[in-house]
C-alpha cells in the first residue's frame, strides 16, 4: 500500500517512515507542503493521503485535477472539535497515536471511490432519531463507531466491541475506558428521551423498563443494521423507478 504523508515536521515524517519499514507492505512518501503533494499526485497514484495540515481539505485544493487517493486522513490535536467531517475526509487520527497503529488501520480500508456506504448526515440523523443528545461526547464516538462498522475495514474485527474502542482511542486520543463510558452515557440518555415507538421498531422486545438500555455493542450493531437495510431499500426503490 502506498501512503502519501504531508507534514512539515521532521520528527513526524521520520516516525512514519520508520513505522512503515516495520509494518511491511506499506510504503510512505513524505512531502512538506501542499504544492509538492499536488505535483506528486499529478504524476503518481497513492492509496491514501495522511496529513497534519488541514489546508489539504480546502475546496480550492481538492478541485485541482489530480489523482486524489480514495481515502484522506488527518492528524490533529483534537479529532472531535467538530462532528461533521468534510466529505473528502475519511477519518481523523490523534497525532499522539502510535504511527504503526495508524498505518495498520489505514491499510485496512477498502479501495473504493466512495468512502462509506453511509454519509455522515445519514448516521447523524439516525442517532438523533434514536434520541442520542448531540451535545454528549458519546454522540461523536457513536458516529465514528458506526462509520467504522459500515466501512467494512478488514484490519479491524468490528464485530468485537473492544476493537472499536481501540480504534476510538487512536482517533480521539483517549483511553478505551473513556470512550466506552461516553458511549454508555449517551445510550442511557437516549433510552430515557427517545420515542418509544421508534425504539420498539429498532430493538423490539428489548424496549422494556425492567431490561434497561441495550449494551453498547447491541445498540451500535442494531443501528448499523437498520442503516444498511434502509439504504438497500432506497437503492432497490431507485432501481425499480429508473
């Protein structure tokens, strides 16, 4: 896998170059500025772009006629400053994450011109319908977890909730226990304020006061299944009407 790294920091460039040598099967090409990136992308193709400069996401840059990689990742101080990610951005990683873990994660994303089967707006909409408060930090963690599940990243066994917590620790720069607790709090809040009819539709028999809210894993995978089913029905309807 070929990854283009945009960073003006020599220490970061060296860390990722060394990590690529240790990972095997991953090659990292480091460049210092956006102009160099555009020039290289005009001549060569890469599987992913990793940058610590958010300027790479600006419309005037992305509109340049070069061979943009399928996935763009950003290294940032605070990954969850905003819930809504730009369409051209796949994921944010904490710049405190281990470079080897970041490269292994990136190498697991499927090659596709369409980053995710579900848009950020779709996921956000379902979470809000389910009663998850947008102001809770767990909302962002749930959104990222759903995007990970729906993207079918083969470097992570997303059917195991603890691997999702591990991914969140890299993208958010927090301990796995912090991510787990934030998700738990958000789900508990949703269970108290969401429309009962909707919860019955999503979770069926589990909507009972004596049972309490579903586990983090049950909530995530049920929401993910519902999103996939809804999108499949939309695609089928479009095909029938075409």
